[in-house]
């Protein structure tokens, strides 16, 4: 099972890196493994993660706006 997380506007690279790291750590705590991420020209990012186990159940949404 895959999950995507949108990262809000962060014009500084260090702030964007911290936001992506925070999202990756939260996803890992929920049993996901980050597969990929993409930083868009609008200073926003999308993180793609995969569920590490076969336990498919609803997770709390992660909000990084």
C-alpha cells in the first residue's frame, strides 16, 4: 500500500529538507518506508511512501503545511 504526503511551501532548502525529514520520520513511525520524493518549482514537495507490512489499515493524515 502506498501513501503520499504533501509538504507545504518552504522557500529555503534547509527548511524544505527539515520538513521532508520530519515527514519521513513520521511515516516510518507509522510503518511506511519512503520510496521517493519530489520538490516542485513552487517550493512544495510530494513524498511517496510504501507500507512495510501487509497490514493495510487507515492511518492518521500527516499535515505539513
